[in-house]
C-alpha cells in the first residue's frame, strides 16, 4: 500500500503578500494545491477529505491520510526554545524575518507544526508497517533549518523533528538513511546528524565555490563516513543523478537501514525558477525506479518520501506523479518533455566524466567503510 499524507491547510496557509517575484514568494500554498488538484483530476484520489477517516483508492492500492500538528515539545527535541519562541512571536505579529529567506505570516507557526506533523505521520506509517511507502506532500520545506535558525524557506526541520519523535515516542533504535535530491544542499540535516552513525545522510546538490556541501564533509566522530556529499556543477544533467544512484548503492547495501527517507526536492528540473540543475522528467523516472529497486533489496521496500523544494507550478504535479505511478501502478510515466517540448534536448555528460567523478568520491569515503 502506498500512502499520501496531505492536509488541505497546506494549500491555504503561510502565503506572503509581497510583490513578486521575491525569493520567498516561490514557497506558496499553490505548491501543494497543484499536486493535489492534479491527482484528483487524474482519478488517483477519488474524493475530497471526509470530516474524519481515510480516503482509499483500492484500484491502485492507494490511501490518503490527514496528519495532525506536532507540539512545542516535539519541536524542542531538535530546535531551541529561542527559535520556537521567535516563530511564535513573529507569527502573532504577522510579519518579520524568522531567518535568512524565511518571512513570517500570521499562520507560520501553525503551518510549521502541521508540516512537521505530516513528515512524522509519513515516517511512522512506514516504520510501523501500515504501508510500504508514504509520500508527505507537505510545506514549507525543512532541510535547511538547524537548531537555532530557520533558513532557506524552511522554518523547522521536518524530517529531523519527525525522526527524533519516532526515536522517542516509538523507541526506534535502528538505522535510517536520508537521500536528499533537492537542488540545494540540506545543510540543516547534515549538521543535525553529522556525528550520528545511525543516520546516513547523502545529498546530490548544485555547487558553486565557497558553499558548504563539499566532498570532504563526511561527518565527524562516530558519524564519520556517514555524511555523503555529492556536489555537482551548475546545469548538471540526468547523467549525474544516475551516477549518484549508482555510486550510493553499495554504501546503502552495506549500511542496511531499516527504511529510506527521500528528501524529495523537485527543484533540480531544468525549468525550475530557483534551481540551477538540468534534470529532466526522464531523470526523475530513472531515480524513482532505482529507489524502488534498492529499497526492495535492503529494507523490504520501506520508503518515506518527504516533499522539500520544487517551485515550478506547471511542472511540479507531473514530477510528483512519477513517484506515485512507480509505486502504485507497476509502470512508469512517459517523460512529459516528449509531449510539451518534443524539441527539447540537452547534451548528456559523458560516461567517462561520470566514472571519473565517482572514482574521486570513492577515494574520499572508502577508508571509512572498509
């Protein structure tokens, strides 16, 4: 069974009333609304939410659940009292800068608690074996947020808060692997789990000199070797994403996590207004197939997808559909560029260049895995 975690308030709350386009306005209620409405239009979701209960579409082994908000105590497992109180205060005021590229609205705290709750429900359902895979269609994203700071459109670190609640409330003591394909390095997740050997964090991300997320950031202490940075050049294409998957597979196989968490940033697509990568829908299709395959091999197929970035409203629902179709219909989508831009093509990075890059990465990591 594949489960979508969604709340109608994701498509209503935390909308900035600002002149467009400023960076923060890209993170809007429309991001989740366009996915939800598209899934309904395609017949994946047969009805609106009832006042209580679960939506089911047994024709494709799909169900939808509505999450609940987390509490202050849940947030404080990861974040400081200072950050929580700052978000609370600025939400009561209705404006202000919570952090770098994070502006407050009157409902910022409300949606931040609900977004973390969506991530937690997605993880819990997979961990408890209620579903094989879950997809948290949540917002705002979270992978940049650290203990004392919100950053980069992220208020609280949804995945980290969810994982720590799983550890404390459900006594999860196993290993989890987070695979982050957002176009930006999830520095918040990396910092939180940098010394934790029970959380493998692996990220493929665009890179320009002077930024964090370089290949030598491999973790510290007992966590050394378990922070995997795979920085790629601007305009990197599908070959890099496929190379990352191939590179990561032996490490995941050796690590044997109890489940996978996919920080599903969809802003690596070439048409995204914020990202600087050049993945196509064909690249995401290949990634979805690979994730399905590796999860079946190492953790019984258990995966929680958590939406992070992705800001092109015309493209976002098609990219989200790729993952739903892969896990519910035993088939794959046709790359949508073939329909809307049949002339679109990009020069593919050579296999030689990708192999050279993977070899360099192995020299950095292998001493900690042998």
